[in-house]
C-alpha cells in the first residue's frame, strides 16, 4: 500500500474543480465540525442561558463564564483523564510487546496451524464484545479483580487482534536478507526481533501503538461493567456519570467534553498519518 | 513450529484463551442452565441436587428460637416434648452449621432430609393439638419456616436446550434483532454512499484536500460514549439545536420526539453513527482507490469513456476487495452497537447488545443472557460468511 500522503505529493497536476464539489466539501466540513463547535459555545454559557428559550440557540453567550469548567474540574474530571492515561498506556505497552512477538513469527515463518491462528485473530476482532462480558465479570468477581487496573488485561480482546494484524503487515515489508545477515552474525531469533526487526519496523510499531492507545482510550463497556468504582472511571464512563437521574447539566457536560477531547485532538493532529496507515493496514492487499 | 517459536506466540495465545476463548466457551455452558445470580436457588450451575445449607441451618435455628419461647407456655410433659423436638431439630441442622455455600446433595440424603422435615411438621402439629387453647409462637411461624427449609433443597438447574427454546418464542428478542438489522443496514448504506463520494473527492489532487482528511479523523478518534453524549445534547428537546432545526425544517413534529419516539430514536442513532463512522469508511475506500493504476484511467479517457462508465467499469471492479473489507468491518461493527445507543437514549431502540446487557448485567440472568449473545455470535458468523461467499473475495490469503 502506498502512503496516502506521498501519492498526493507525487501527482504533478492540480485539478480544477467545479464549484458544486467545493460546496459539497464545505458542507461536509461544516457537518463534521459543527457538533464540536456547538459544545464549545455551550460550555461558556451560564445555565440560565442554556435553558432559556431565546438564549439557548445564541452563537455567543450573553454573559460568558468559565464556571462550568471549574465545576467539572472540582468534580474530578481530570482524575478520569489520569485513569484513562494510565489504562491506555498499560494496554499499549503490553499489547505492542505481545503483538510484536506473535507478528514476527507469523510474518517470518510458515508452520502448521498458521492459517488457523490468523483466522482466530481475525474472528476475535469481529465477534461482539458483549459475549465476554458475563463470564469476564464473574471471573473478575471471583478473583477479586473488579475495580482495579486489571481491566487492561480484558482490553486485549479489543486491541490485540488489530495490533497483530498491523504488525504483520509492517514486519513483512522488512527484507528477509537483513534478518539473515543478523542471524549469520550470531543473533538468536529473540535478538533478531528486538535488535534488528523491531527498530526497522518503527513506523509500524508506532502506528500499532497509536491505534491501541486510541482503542483503549475509547473503551466504554468493559470499564462500565468491571470498574463501577468512581476512582477507576475512565473518561468515557466518567463523563456519562455526570448525567444525573433527573436533570442533565449541559453546561458541565459540554465543558467536560471539551476538556476530554483535547488529548484526542492533539493525537489526531500529531499522528494523523500513522492513524490513516493503521486504519487501512491489512484492508488493502499490496 | 519449533518450541522457541511457540514461546513467542505463547503470550498471545494465553491472552486470547483467557479473555476470548474461555468466555465464549463459558457462555456456551451458561446457556444450558437456568443461571440467575439474583436468585438464591439458581445462583450457580447445579447439575445435581443441592442443599442451601446456610439457609437451612438458619431456618432450623429460628424453629428452636420459637420453641424456646413456647417452653413457658406449656406444662411439664409439654416441656419435655418440646425439649426432645428441639434436640432433634438441632441434630438435623447441626451438620450444616459451618457451611457458607450450598452443598451437593445425593438423592438418598435429599429423601432423608425431606422425611425429617415431614416428621418435625407432624410433631409440631401434635404439640398444637395437645394445647388447643394456647397461642403458641411456633404455630405462627412453623409453616413458613418448614416450607423454606423444603425449598432449601434445590434440584438441578440444568435446562439443556430450553433456553434456546425460549429464544425462539421470545418476541422481544426478534424485535431487538429487527432493530439491529434496520440500524445496521441503513447506517452502513449511508456510510457507503457518502464514504464513497468522500473517498473519490479525497483521491483527487486538490490543494488543501488534506484538511478534509484531518477533520474527518476527529469524529472517528473520539470515544463513541463521548460523541453520543454530544449528540444527546444536540437532540435535546429543549436546548438541542439539531432537534430545533429538524423541527423548523418540518422533519419532526416537535423537538422532543427525536429522543422519545420509536422512529425518532432510530433516526437519531443512525445519524450519529453515520456522522462518526463515514470518515472511517471513506479512508478504507480511499486506500483501495489509491492502489488502482492511474494508467487505467488515462486509457479509459483516451477510449472516450465518460466518468460514470469509468467508475462502473474500472473503479468499482478494482475496488471490490477493499469494498468488501470496509463493508464487512462496518457491518459487524454496526451490528454490535452498544455504546452509542446506551448513551444516547439509555437503550432505545433496543438492539441485541442492549437487550443482552440488560438481561445479563441488569437482571443477573446469565443463563438466558448467554443464549442471546450466542445467537448474536451466530448472526455475526452468518454475516461474515455472507460477505465472503456473495462478494467472493479472499480475506485470508497471504
């Protein structure tokens, strides 16, 4: 697969577009951005304006305030961000480690049961997560692992298959001769993987890490079920816990949303090329 | 595979076994039992008879407690009768004093315990008959306690295929299946159409087209549970701007309908899903478009093919493998939708995931919940098979 960015650069001629397509692009961008823009606007409005008949739909708050932000910070939304960072980092570290080892073997050697192993990995990435919830809850309950960072181990179901898949695609691109040379120099398989292959596949490793991090950061169902204790809530769960039974304080929720989206925005802006490569890895045959 | 190579794969196999295979097999086992965690007689899987020993012991203690009170109400021979009865009850429950969990009960044991309970009932009745004028404490409570002691003997809750039988007649399940299919088909349809258009636009070399890609990554990258919450606000009956705009456009009769009516919630969920995942579809299709040899398009235009003909004769056939993968991934993803609907409307329209979660975690009915998720599993398998067979691409070749 050629990288999306390089294809764009190497194409010499710039096309002229008819205005209709420009209009469609503009409309698309507006639809994509509008929800974020609107919560940003709301987050600076005091409660009375959010619920007021005339003020609810004003573009700019009459009396802008940062109270919503101070309130949600006092309610501990940043603790949830901290939990999300911890949980996502743990998951990323061990998943990249485990996926590298397996992908190396799958990409480099042929063995009996290889197709079955790949089918298993692909199958797991497809099945409904709901199927593991009951048994995993019972397992965590019996082992007294509820309300802890052990939840990251259960995250392997949602992150490991795609991580292995992306890694295989990237490991395959490294020429066999490089590894053979290393083996002649006396490297073991273990050394060949970590000293030669892994650093050479750094872009792929990085893509895998980013994709795993985002998947762990976005996980909702497992944390909701296994970590009911507020102290272990991650961002998606904590922000929904701000909804109370009877009233929804949109000012606080929009402020919290703006705060928790910032890390995602930074990741997208910095690593968009890796993300695009991660999304399309394995989807297109070379 | 050498054993060294096997060691490299071992961590993966362990994680997969513990967190994927074991739960699936366990779900299969659950599905054969009437296993409900909030019901004392069914809170584990029993293949044989069981005695709820702690409760049995407690009930016996209560019997003796009331009998002790009655000691003051009767004469001396009566006291002797009661003391003997107390001693026998104590003897009957004593073996279970230290038990904290239900214990297995062989058939002869079960009959013996039932006989003992029957005998105690008989002796209490004779006691009552001996003192017709006295209001004994035991008379008021014996029936309830003895009945409870009998229910402490729990039969097997193995139900075999009855759970599956129940599923076949479960209209709520089929309603959830229909909702899931409607949601999946409509969402994926719009995602495909819009995503294809978007991919074709992004594939052209226009200055600044990169910004379209950057912007479209943002909805994909944020947690579904967060984006669903954003949409809950946009759809809100009083403060939601989308609900208001839709009302003014005449799409809905009044703003609160989006999150309260059946059609409204379905439309709301589909719009939010299309908003979030169309970019993902577009990127997958774009990757497929970019491996198509540009020379083919030049030859087509030399031969005088119009854009429509080029699209149907060159782009579509060559895009087929990518199209299949994108469609398959998106269909399965939409089919298991949970976060979006759980957050948006707290569970309407009820999809299969929502229904399964309510039964399993909400009601603690792990047995029937497992039946539902296994049915989902089957559907997912059928969908995957359908794609591979009908569209005929080879996913697994390497």
